[in-house]
């Protein structure tokens, strides 16, 4: 941790050299909870210390509706927003986000150019990745001693009775449903790209529909488990990690058929503080900042040069963070890579299908 902190200080000085202490402010929008806390500690506070500028943090529950409303009305109050990749692509196509010059990003701490340092898929025309995260499912081991080990178990109400928590969205649910129905991880989107595949996924969801408790915000799944409202639930892996590491909850993650993705920073078109937002984006996606964030939450850094700097949990020096990452080899065997192009092309249609299915 000392190494990370010293490197973080160095990066503050390097990246912000020549940055005026304008004492301006940006509004950064993210997902709240432990994730936003990790950004505040690794990005917001060091950037403020380096530049004198402040960050106003706001939370949202995902999607583009709020961004679109601001841009369409010409009354933009958000500057920079943390989005899923499919939303980054779609928002760029719809003119909601500014284009980004990726050559302006800082080199890695090892000297490598940003284009080579970021993991594949980290750039879109209007966004830059910061973390790798995944949707997993989890259960309370104090309630279920012999717990589930596969995605098929999540859908098996006979062997594992009880309510199931699912995000109120087709994303990840359809992929996991097909995986539970026997489709190999590598073939998920080939199957989901057909009408028959979509029908198959919804048919699998039908088998547990009557036992589902729907969640929308990332903070809800750990609470559902803690309150005993569900026997198991899908969740963002970092939320479950935080409940275990920070709150001592007896939750267990099942990594089978995890759906992994990147989250990205995008600058809202018409942002009142666009120049400051770009400075913040460059700062927060530097090697050291991404490594520092990984000491607060179990989301993997988007830069390759960050991996060697990932250390222990910020409040427990005996807890190594590397094995907690979605990309750790033991966790990654059956991982499903979210196909952002599929969702950018099909999200509206599948949202309509999903909402109609919910209503029946």
C-alpha cells in the first residue's frame, strides 16, 4: 500500500504538471456505494489535492435516459459519467457524449503508450475504460452450508429453494439463463442473436419468475441477502466483496458464468466544465490511480501496467486483492464477455420484450 501511495503522489505531480489551480468544479456521476467510494479515494481526492479543483459526486442507476434529457433540453449539469460500454457506444452514436482524443491519455507507469497499455476493448470514440467488473451471483453461507456451485444451481428451485434476486434488466439475465440451460460461454451471443435463442432464454427465466425479487440499484443485492429476503442473488462482484471485507458478511461468490464488462468514463456533450472533466479523466485513468482504486474494491484496473501495483485491501493488509478480481484465473474459467455491440444494437428491442414479459 505504501508503494501505491507513493506512486500515486508521483502521478499527481506528473499528470497535473502545468495544470492551473483554477479551483473549478466538475460533477462526476457514478453508481454509488462502495464503487463511488473507491473513486472518491483514488481519483477525486488526489485530483483535488493536485489541482485545487473539486468534484461534486452524484449517483445514478445506469442507462442514458437522464443524460439524454439533459442534452436534449440544452440544460446539462453533469460533466463526466461512469457508463457501461454498450451505453458508451450508444450514447456516442446519439450525440450524447463528446469524442475523446485517446492519444492525449498519459503513458503507463512502465513507459508504454496508452494505446498499448489499456486492455483490449478499453476505448470507444467517446469513452475510456477504468475498471473490469462482473455480474456474479452470491449466497449467504451461514444460511446455506452446502451452497450452489454453478449457474444451473441458481435456477434449480428444487435443490436450492428460496427467492432469487435479479437485476430488473435483460442484460446479464439472458446470458446467465442460457448458460444455465447448457449453452457454452463462448456461444452465448451466437444463440442470443436468434429469435429461438431469445425465446430459450426467456423460457429459462420463466422457471424462476415466480420466485424473483427484482433489484435496480447496486446496493440492493447485499441487503437482500443480509435481510434474508432471497436465498441467492445476482450482484456486482464489488458490492459482495465490500459486504464481506468491510462488513464481515458471510457471503460467498459463485463465479460460474460471470458476465464481465468494462465501465468507462464519458464526458457529456455540452458539459459546463468539459475541459476540467477531460483533465480529470486523464488523471483518473493513469496507472497509479487505477491500481489505487483496486485497493478499495475488487474491480480490475483497465491498464496492464496497473496490475503489478495492485496490493492489499486498504483496511486489511493481509487480504490480497489480486485473487478477488473477476479476471483472476480461478474465477475466469467460464466467464462470459459482455458483447457491447450486441447490446448497443438490441437493447431497445430486448428492453421492450423484457418489460412485456415482466407485465405478464
